[in-house]
C-alpha cells in the first residue's frame, strides 16, 4: 500500500462483521449479496442514498453523469429525471437486434465511480475545513455478482481514501481475482470486537427469561425472508430440516410479497431466486427467470445473463418448454462471447442443433455459429462461416409470416454480407445489405424493426468506406445520426472517417458527442486525445490520456502516448514515474522499457537509461526504437562505434528511414567517416519526411572535408533556397568563402546530438 488505505472486515459471520463496522464508527453497510438485487445489489441502494443529496446540492454534477447513473439504477429517474432517449430503449423487446456487453458495463461502473469521486471532492470543498470524509460501506462482497465485484475492485483502486473512504466486508476471498487483489493492495484490516455471548435458551422460561426456542418453520421462514442470504447457523439448520413442501410454500409466500412492488433489482435477484425454489419451478420459476434474463440481456449484464440462462435451462423440460429452453440457451451462449468464451458458446449452440429439428432453432444456431467462425475464433474460418450462414439463409425461407419472413431473410443476408466483407468480396457484401434495406422499406411498415434497419444502414456505410466511396458513406452516417443520435458507434465511426479525410475539427466534434452520450469507454478518450494533440490542444490531450489511465492503468498505448507528450513538454520526471508504473504491470514490455530509458536519459541518469535500453533489446532484439535511442546515448557519451553499430542494426530491421539515416550520418561525420556520411545524407534526402535543410547543411560540411567544394556549394545554395533559418547568416558567409576561393573549411559543425 502506498497511500492511506481503505478498510476491510473479514469474518465468516455477518454479525461479527457488522459489529466491526459499528465499532469503527462506520456507516451501516449495504449488502452486495447477488440474491438480493442481482448485479448491483449494493451499488443500487448506495446510489439511492447518495444521488438525491448530490442532485440537491450540485445538479450539474448529476446531469454530467446522468446516463451512467440511470443505466445503473433506472429508478433514480424519479429523482433526477429521465435519460436522453435512444432508439434501442424505445424499441419493442421482440424487435430488438442490438445488445451490449461487458465492456459497456465496466465503463458504466467507471462513470459511476467518477461521479462518486467528484461528489466526495465537492463535499470536502463545501466543508471549508477538514472534516469526516465520505465513507461508503459494503458487506457480503464475496457473495456479490461478478459485475459488482468488478465495481468494488475499480472503486478501491481509484478512490482517494482522504476524500472517499471505502469499507468492504467479506466472509471469504472473492472469486474475482481483480477484487481479491484490490482488497490486498488497497485496504487494511479492521480488528473484530468480541461478540456478546448469547443467553442460554430455556423453552420453559417465563417472562424475563430467555426467549423461547424458535420452531423449524420460524427458522426456515427467517432464512427465506433474508432472500437466502442469512448465515445464522440455527436458521440455516432450520431451513435444511424443513419439509420440502414447507420450504416451497415459504418461497411462494415471499415471492408473492415481493412481486407487487418489484423494481429491476428485485426482478433480477430475489424474485427469481424464490420462484425457482417455490412450488412451481417449471412454471412460475421459469417465467421469473425469463423476465430476469430479458432485463439482463437488454442491459448487457454478460455474467448475469450466463447465470440466468443456465438456471433457466435447469428448470425447463427440454421437450415441454422447447422455446424457453432454446431462448435460455441462446442468450447464455451469446453472453459467453464478450467475456472471451467462444468455445463454450459454440458447445451450447451445437447442443441445440443436435436436440431440435425446429427450423427457427436451426436457423438461429447456424447464424450464431457463422458469426463465431468469422468474427471471434482465432484464426477465423470464413469458409466454414459461409457454409453455416447459407444454411441459415435457406431455413429463413421457410418462414411464412408476412413480417417475420422478410425480417429473418434480410437478417441472414446481413450476416452473409459481414462474411463476404471479411472474405474481401466487397461488391457482394454491398449488394446484400443494399437489397436488404430496399426490401424492408418495401415490405414492412415504416415503424417496424427500426433497430434492424439502422444496423443494415450501418453495415452499408462500413462497406462503402472499404470500397473508398467516402461521400456515400458519410451520407449514410448522417442518416444514422439523425435516426439514433445516442448510439456512440455512429459518432466514432464517422469521426475516424473524417479524420482520414483530414477534417480534424469535424472528427473532434464527433468524439465530443460520443463521449457526451456514452459511458466513459477508454477508447473514446484515447482517440480524442490523439486528435486534440494533432490540433494543438496539448492540455486536453493530457487530460484525456490521464483519465484513460486512471480508469484502466493497463492501457499501454495510452501510457506510451502520455509519456511521449510529457517528454516533448520537458517533463521527464512524470514520464519516468508513468513508465515505471506501467512496468509494474507489464515488466517485459519493450516500448515501456524504451520510454523509461528515454526519461532517464532526459533526467541525466545515463546508466539507468542504458540499462533500460539493454533490457528492451533483451526482450526484443529487433525493437528498433531501443536501438536508435541507445545509439543517441552512445553518441553523446562519445562511443561513436557503438552508436553507428546500433543505427546500422536499426536500418537493417526497418529499411531506409530518413531520421535513422540522418542520425547515422551524424555519427559517421563525427567519427571522420565523411564519405559514408555523405551516402547516408544523400539516401535520407531521397525519402519523404526528411529534414532537408539540416541534411543539406551537414552534407555540405562533409563534402567540403572531402575536397568537393562545388558539390558543397550546391548543397548550401539548396539549403538557403528552402528559406531563412537560425544559421542563415553563417551559411551565406560560408557560401561566399567557397565561391571566392573554394578553400577547405577548417572546422565542422558543432557536436549536435544524433
């Protein structure tokens, strides 16, 4: 630990943990047990407590984070108002064909944490004097759904305990390694106070004696009413000892009680838990799990979708509940992809293909497997994907419904278009999506399947870009953004296209809008930082890159770009710290090692710089930048042969490069090897991006040293023709001297760095 710590309370019993929370003067913790409210069991009640005060005191802060707050807890709309509308939100469930995944949920958690940090800072600033920091307390973290475990891990790492202190209670080590590591690194343990010894129970005791022992039914009821989260040994034993019919009845009663006022959290957590353990798991349990599954899929809770899908499969009779069994299976399978489990996804779809002859099931599975083969398997197998997609397209022809028929067929054509694009058959891909757009426009009412239509148009825009038909692609993106301005990918795709076309302000405006309508996806800030840097907004670029690293320290590209900017700005100390922090995460990353060497070089720590360059080359002997930077260091220390050797090795790796040739020419010139230097300067002058003025000036010195006065005079004239520079007067004097007597020069240029 390198700063003031957050707190952890570890004890197998909840009573002991709660006693420790109280003894330390901490607030009553919220329980994160996933059986209560699903993925955000603890976060939701925490935000319900925090957000109203924040909105009352600084509504602008809440407005700035409205999207992530409402995505996490929709019921906050009663306090802060609705989120901006989006096409997906307004689409009927049965027509939705766009879903989100794990990366968006992680970004949403990051946005909520940013809000909490700023809220805590505002509170500290409003106090006017040091006071108690904002403290958030969570319990049952080891029983939290993986989404919330991830949230807690991010919160512990990012929150400054001097302003936002976090206390976390656990009964065991969390299953998520990221949270287990965060607890070890960012928290310190709190001692457990002794629990009071309970009085000995006497069933015959009268008034003033110990409470009578509870019956089995009372104990079981208490456990059920805890939503199955209780850890009282007697209640657990009573629940286990109760007759199965009694347990089922209790679960039914609790579910009935919860159902009337159930919000999203209850629908995801407690309600399906009780229904699948009640008297009708295959009926009421199946329906409750299906409801929870639809919510989870729509929001993008990948791990919860997998869990609910498997639980739904378990309560289904595969023959009596064929459609539900397939639905639970397919949604669980699809959710396995964003968490990096495509093989398990394939196994579920393959099982469905073996089990059922239903055309729609076979169609759906063939399509899903085709997308796996073309997009997610490594290496991809586009030919196998095409085989499966053709099968799906043929099965779609069997649908006779006048609306579903064209929808299914065009959907399969869209999948074929993706495969053909990846096979390099761009014209066929464009024809498939364009025909699909025309067909839906002709055969469907204008207000049906709007999301699907936007997906077709989006895919057409991408194919048009690949074909180089930029103006048509831009026209499609304009339609998409008018149709659904809240979908971030349209903004980012158009931004990339505008950037390619040289419209940097237009691209920046699209990234700004993407950030305004989205959770803080790191790639948005990374790309905007690059644009800001190109446009001269160095402060903005620094802010964006720092935010990326605050959210995701392992984002190496952002770290490298930030350190490069800092080195350009003359801030090698901070660059060195950033490189060192990156190497803690990736100790064998040659680019970070090279950056650490450059920062040490700028700080005058030459031995450390050389060690860093040597380590980078030990990891990757073909890493050119380390060779070049080590050569610069060697040149400055007078080790010319070493510098020339490293630059020669770099050129052998990369081929002719104007800067490397320039640097080797300088080293050769300093070593008195003027003829070789002239060759390097000449080769560099033939390449785009070369510093022509400096190369001509240096070659003139070398040519003079070789007695080639006329050639030197020509280089000097060419250099002066490029325009005035800091040494124009000196060059003019030298040119006059050469022209007068073509006498050799007595001295060369100063020993500028390579």
